[in-house]
């Protein structure tokens, strides 16, 4: 299942969502060389988050291969990688998938908080995602990159704010392709369950299965909790589909455009 769009209007211009997408795309082009092997490997090694390096669980000077490049554990690792890793990706599909989910769900969450609050919320969710991933594999030498932990936070906030909103999904069943509309709580709840299952399965694997499932779980859970601190009730109230109960016919109106 892949989300195509939702039925949720937005009222503010989502400038932070646009900016985040722009920063991720810019990093892919300017820092990661559009996925060129050496530039990609170097960026992941230098700017990706390596749990064992940050937590001092790997001896300084330890080298491990990353494509055509060798990563070397820094004796004085920089905690700035907890932020920089959020703007890097491992490939075209990784980037496009993350940015599409941010495009679908980010505008309405930004709409509920305002621009500055949403920017802070997004970064905090990304940090929470990184923290849980490091706790799950504190001795890992596999660099973690990607915006999916922070975007998981956006999705956690969305399901708490707009659980009844219909999300239109592309459904592929072999040669049969169709679309279906389901409540956001179903689609995002299913996504979260998959991350929990994947995270549990990855605990017995040396590399965690290549996907930072616990970062997704941590980001989603952080977003679902932090949204109650960051939302502005007046901004949320003007959305016709917020909350778990349907509003009365006179309880809201969508302003003319």
C-alpha cells in the first residue's frame, strides 16, 4: 500500500515542509553526488550516525568497508551526526519514498502547529528516533541515514490529530492495480505495526536487517506524544476532520478560496 493523497485541506502555506524537502534534495545533489558510489559512501561515513562510534563501543581507528570507501571510527566523534543523518539517504528510492510521505502528511501537521513549532517538532522526532535506534543496537558500526525517523514522528502526530481522514492508497495485487481510501488510523496503524514486527525481527541480525526499524518506531511514538505539546488548538479546530468524533454540520466550514 502506498499513499497517493489525503482528503485533508490545509490553510497555511507549508513553508517548513517545502524547506525540509528542499534541504533533503539539496543534500542528495550537492553532498551525495546524486548517489555516485564514492560520494555516497563518503557522505554516509562522514555524516551518517554510527551508534557504536557515538557511544564509545567501537575502538577508535577501527575501519569497516562502505562501498568503495573505508569508514574509520573517529576517536572524537561528532554528535552533529544526530542531525546531519536526517538529511542524507542511501539511494534514489529511499529519498523519493521519504519525501513523498513528508509531502502527503507534513503539510497538515505543520498546519496544526505553525511553522516554527513544526520545525522544532520535526527535529526532536528525528533525535528521538536516533536515540531508540542507538539503544536497540549500541555497538552497531552500520551508519544510519535517512529522514524516515523524523517523518515517522510526523505520521505519529497525524494519526493523533486526524485519525478519521481518508487516505487514498495505491494497492498492487500482482497484475491488478487499484486505489482504495481508508481512514488514516488504519493506514498509519498498519505502517507502525510493520515497523514493530520488523524491529523485533531485526534484533537477532548483525546489521539490523539494513533498515532502522526502531528509529521508525521511536520517531512515530515521539510524534504521537509530542504533538500534544506542539499543537495549537485554534489551528487544529479549523480542520473539518480533526479528532475522533465527527463534528456537527454547523461546527465548521471550509473558507472560500
